[in-house]
C-alpha cells in the first residue's frame, strides 16, 4: 500500500491571517515500517556499536571523569545547532571563572544544557519514567537562566509557534495549534510506554524523535530537548549504560539531509529513509565515541607514565594532573583548592607539567596565571567548531 502524509493539516487564524498547521497521527505508523534488509542490517550494526561502546566505557579507569567532559562536548554541539557560537573551550573557561571569547548568553545557554542532561540522567537512574513530566522538568532546567528564560520554562506552549519565516503565514513548517498539543503529546507518552504495542528501543527512539520535533511542544528549546531525549530513552531502557551517545554532531554535519528527511516523513510517510539515516547516525556516533575513549585513555596513560618518571615530585604532579582532567582550564590557586595541596607545592607540580608539555600557561601574566590542558581539549574538540 502506498504511503501518504503522516498527519492532517488544520486551518488556524493567527495575527490576522489564516494558515495551515500540521497535526501528526499518533505513533506507531498506521502502515508498519518496512524492515528492509538494509534497515535491518543498519539496526544490527547500530546495536553492535552500542554494545562495543558500553564495553569500552566499563573498562575506563575513570568513567565519571570522561562523562563529565563528554557531556560538555554534547552541550556545545547541541547548542551550536540552535545558533550559539560557544566552543568547548569557551564553556570550560566559563566554568573556570575565566572570560570566554563569545557573548556570555551563548556560554550560559550551553551551561544550562549541561545541567539539563545531568538532571535528566539523575531522574532516569532513580527509576523515574520517561514522561511528559520529566520532559517539562528538563526544559525548565534548560531555559532556567539567560536567553530563553522568558519562554515559559517547563511549560508546554499555549500559543502558536512556527519554524522558518517571520510568521506562521510564511513559515517553512507550522506545528500543531495549542488546542491540539496535549492530545499529540499524550499519544507520544503512550508510545514511549509501549502502548498500544511494544516497539524495539532503537526504532522507538527514531520514530519518537520525528514526532517530538513535529509537535514542537515548547516556545523555545525544542531541538535541544528532542536530541537529549534520544540518549535518555536509550539509557532508561538499558540499551546504553551511560550517557555516551549523542547524535548532535552527526545531525550538525548532515543538517540539510536531517531536515529533508523529517519533511519526507511528514509529507509522504517515508519512515524508511529516516530510519536508515538514524541507524547510521547511531552506528557512526558510537564508533566515534569509542575512538574518543581510546584516544583519551592512551593520552592519559602516556602522560601519567611521563609524570611517574619524575621520581619524587611525581606524587603531587599526578594529583594536579588528575585535577586538570576535571578542570582543563585552571589557576594555581584553584588547583591548590581542589587538591588540598599547598600553593607552593602545586606551583612546583604545574612547572613540571609545563616542562613535560602537558600543561600550558595562556595569559602571559605573572599573577593569576591560567593553565590549559591542550592535548585533552584537542581530542574532545573534534567537530565542535561553531557553525558558520
């Protein structure tokens, strides 16, 4: 049977003009997704790549530390898609109380995203279900401070929004009107809870991402929440042990195709092309995360070996090095506070790290010098250049 549009257009009146808003049909699709050999193969490879990522994460000597930095990389990438110019270095400078090189609102927006990820993961680990309530909580944290804080944080919209254009009448896409919003979100919540029937997790994540972006339930922050929900879903259902998979870099690198495929689902019911794209994204992103884990592990081991070879100063230098993995931008005073070691001892340890090429001073000042762990940031920085 030939596929057709996956929803209906309804006529709405806004700002003195009439236009058509799109109301999606509930999931799952009325015509089941055709699991072609190509889709099945990609799904199998995506699951295999996720399994490899889970295994590698368990072998990390300091997984919480890696997650700390990896979450920040995702926050930068997801916010860049929405137009911020903040880099990973800007965020880390901000967290180190140094002055970032971009507007403060850009960095604060990224910092809010880190907090939203942390909140969502804590709730999931505490056994709280992936629900409309949790989605609103995440949104509230995301828009708690700075830009967007006037866009009803934590509340589904009560007015019409649109994508592209200056008003609904010339928009690229108009989501459901406010009076149909809860109907759409209620149906999505049922689907997340495997009603009316159970759906394989990766397929469910792929379908629900399109649905969430189509409903666009908030006045601001929909894209960031929608991308974050993918990771939370995989973690809550046990496919992913830790939040190491984020598709923002893949979506950023293939954004024209991404938007085209979303429209292909809405206009012609082409779920299959979208699912192929989604499974490829999961597979390639898992492999990239695995490469990053390996690169960071090799770098840390190499640097620790160099530090151990220092002899007597090694003990203090190792503690400072460990702290710089947490805080790649840091002053001597901050390192002394974090480690509980005296200022003179930390100062000496950092000098050793400089001599080994591990730490680098970037202010050129004689006081309040700021040190950076270049090689660590460079590994994590891959792909985080702001969108031009």
